[in-house]
């Protein structure tokens, strides 16, 4: 929820309560009618809860498996999930870096109904407020699957190069140190 959206929500709620108070104090139905229109604005300012999907390895252990595979030249992170688990109508799918497990010899049996999709570096982003969370842009992945022979409902694995995850982690660390530097300079100047 952005700062502008939260301020609008607070302002609309305050005006709503003020109009209700004035309507009771003056015993005026005109103010009551005006107050009854404000819940529409309040609902429009509410945050969209289902805007992002979060995957936590400890909670979603049976549904999702995130592991690192380093058999070839470049190591990969493979995120496996059942078909239909990813909510493709969300903007981003977030997972925590600590949930990536080392390859423990787990092998999946491929099926005709399963498909993998590569997640590239520009598909990854860092969560703006939570440290350790990396986001996958689902809109870009859905656009990429438009030209493929399978649909998003058939995708059961995301394949992410570790090098791209490391770049995202470096970006996260640099933004964290940059924000810490800002807070230190504010406290010195105040």
C-alpha cells in the first residue's frame, strides 16, 4: 500500500466519521446522505490484498519445493509446485531466499501435464520493504507463454539461474545499505 493510498484512506475515513458526527449533532439528514456516499471512496482506497502471492517454504512444504541444483556448469534454483498453485492474476510471486534448499537427491517424475518455465534476470525484483524476499513478475511470464505450446495452468516448475538470484541479492544489499545511509544522514542533520 503506497503512502498516497494510505493517506487517502485515512482522510476519507476521517471525513466520513466527521460527517456522521455533524449529522448527529445538527440532526440533519443532509449530512447523513453525504456521509453515505463516502464508503464508495473508502473502498476504492483500500489495498488490494491479492495483488501479490507469497510462498514460504516452511508453510507450503507439501505444495512448493525450492531447491538448488548444481549438476551442470551453471547452478539453477528450481521451484516446483502443483498445477494451478500459482495465481497468475497476481502481479508478483514472492519467495524468501532462506527457503532455498540444497539438492538432496530429490528427483521428480516428469508427466505429460507438467511444463517448466525459465525465469530470467529481468523477471526478478526485490521486495521494496521486506528483506530477503525476491519477486517473480508473473505478467511477464504469462506474456512469454503466449507463444508456447502449453498454457500457464500446465506450468509446474520455474527454473531460475543462481547468477540472476545473486544479482538480485546484491541489489537488495545495496538498496539496504543506501537506505541505512539515508537514515544516518537524517539523524545527523536533525
